[in-house]
């Protein structure tokens, strides 16, 4: 998750305007959303797939994704902090799986124990001590709910055989994760080095870590339709399109949800009651 991205928004708006001016002669324009051109570097099929899954594609971009130890892979970055390979994006199912409020993906994690390791190698990917504490607190957030998934946390460097690995990468305050597939959580959770700033106490890092683990077990952004938490107001009013409401959770903007797209320096790191309702519903 990231803090404000108004520049990206402006660029996306500019590209949208460009498209409008270029498409005057296009016949049979049925659906403006589906006609939109993909940003530079994004294949049109991937862009349209992301739109059909009701992702907010305003700042969709191609990125180089760093794994623990520095290996880089190409991936898409959606909604600021969601990493997906081309294959995973294209294989995601459209339909009733894209559920909303609290939103989740089609894919959930199979019940059981999830092994999760905090990566502590003495290199740029090793977690800072604040991040390690925050990871412990984030895992506690989930485990104290007695869900049908639980996390077994260790710290070290042997991440290959674990279900999930939490590690540090260089960047502004925030993190990234992805969505489950095949009953497994998304393996790679990044915490960005900007979180080491004294502006952010351990509770804020706990918030970011809990949020990214939330994506890894299938949660979407609760404000994906508006990115209201980021100071944006895109696509307002379409909440619930192609989505199923989880009983007992609100249908509007839920500012204190841990799954809103952007965060502030005053987060307490805890689930709100709607997050807990949603977790208990799914797990
Ligand atoms: Zn997020």
C-alpha cells in the first residue's frame, strides 16, 4: 500500500483524455471502460482483464518485483500494492468471486497452518527490528481470532520452504503483496524501507503488515471503487458492481478498515469490527 499517488492519477487522467481525442472515429464504441487503452507497457488483454475483475486500473503499471536475495521478476502492480504475474492475472476468474464489502478475491486459502517467516538476512532485504516486532503483532492480530487459518511465525533466512516470507525492499513507506492461488496464500510480502522512518511507529508498520497479509489471504481494498483513503475519488458510486456483500459489513466507505488502500501515520494497527466480521465469514 502506498501513500498518495496524485501524480499517477493525473497521468492516468491525461492518458484518458488522449484516448478520448484519438477515438472519435472509432465505430461501435459500446463500453467506454472496455475501450480504454492500456497504459504504456501493459498489454491490452491484461489491462482489460484487470478492468473486468473490477480492479481500479488508474495506476496499473508494470514493475520489476524483487524477491528475497535480490532476484527480479516482471509483474504488474495494481492499486498501489497488489503484485500479480501476467499468468495469475489472466487466470483470475470473473464473476461472483469478486466479492465486495469487505471485498475478497475469488481465491481463498485452504484451512490450516500457514508457515510465515520474517526474513532476517544481513542484507538490504532483512527486516529491521521495528518491522520484526510489527510482523509479530500482525500475526497475533490473525491468530487471536481463532480462524480456520492460523500463522506459524519464525524468523530467519530459510524462506524457500515456507508458505509466506516477509522481507524488506527499498522504497517509500508502504508495502506490497498479492492474492492467493491454488489454495495457497501469496508468498511474498514486502515492507518498504520508508517505514523505518521515525514518523511511523510500530503500530503503523503493524497496520501495513496486517494489510499486506490480508491481501495474501484474499482480501481486496475495501475502497477499491473510490480510493477515498488515498484522497482520490475515482469511479465513485459504482461500489458493489460485480460484487457480493459480506453480511454484516458496511456498503459505503469504511475509513477505519485495515484494508483501505492508503494509510496515515496515525494508524493503530488493529482490525476494526467489520474486518473481523469479514475474516470470520471467510475463515
Ligand atoms: Zn493494499
